[in-house]
C-alpha cells in the first residue's frame, strides 16, 4: 500500500479533485459512520478515467454509500449516459440525492442488489462497479457477468481488504473468507481477463471477453 508521502506525490501529479467532490468527501467523513469508505480523490480519478477509456454509456454500481463514486463514474460518461446505483441502506437516500444535485443521468435504487439486478436484461451495462457487502461478492459477480455486455468491464473494490486477504490471522473472518473465494473464482474464470491493482484497499479490473 502507498505511504502518505508517496500518495501526496501521486495526487499532486494527477488531476485535482473537483471542489464539489471534495465537499462530498468532507461531509461523508463528518456525518457518516465509516466515512473512510468514501472512494476519495485517487480512486475517484481512476473511476472517471476507466469510464473514459471504456466509453461506457450504461453503468451499474452496487453500493452507493454517500454517492461520491457514482459522481466520479458519471464524470466520465457522455451526456446521454445513464448510471444506476443500488444502496441497501434507506437512511442514506436523502444524503445521496442531495450530493447528486438533481443530475438526471443518475438513478438511485434502494433495496437488495440481488433482488434489483434481475430487472435488467442480459448485456445491458457497459461497466459495473461492485462495492457492496463483501460476503456476497460471489452472488453479485454471477449476476454482474450476465448484465455486462461483451467487452465490458467489472471493477471490484476492496479485494485486498487492508492486506487481510493474505494474512492467516484473518482466516476466521467472514468477510475475508468471502473475498478470498471471490478472488479465487475470478482468477480461475476463463471467460474474463483480470488484474488486481494494489491501490487503496485493492481494486480488481475484470474484462469480459467478447
């Protein structure tokens, strides 16, 4: 993982964090429990860049939290794009919508992702960002592959889990065990190409072969 000095250097040589996003990050840390779950400057710029590079027009996000990552993904979309984000915690709805400031391209769905995801047809999305309940990543992945268009990209967050993923001390931790099973499944999946980026808490890029 990055040292604070190295991260400061990287941020100083990357695109700046827009002021609106800086405010969302600040409010997330002030008002929400586990505010550090907010994607933040570096990951946010990466998410925007990945949307730009893939040309994604339809995006699905699992786990909205404060709405920061959705705003970053939406930055990279064309004006006619659409982003659907699913959040299980209904108490966050007002906070999320206030941060989105009425952007008509952003659609919030409150509820269980496994119940909502079947609403869309096969191949509907160009890019899917998974950042929800770590214990259910396997279930999310199976449905995400169905929903992803050929040549589309899945981004899975927290796949190194603060280094716990390779630490025997966490063998009994349910979230660590679930993430290990997810990582093993993706590594063995011949229908996709994949790479884990060791930034922040671990980000896996999964490209669905045509």
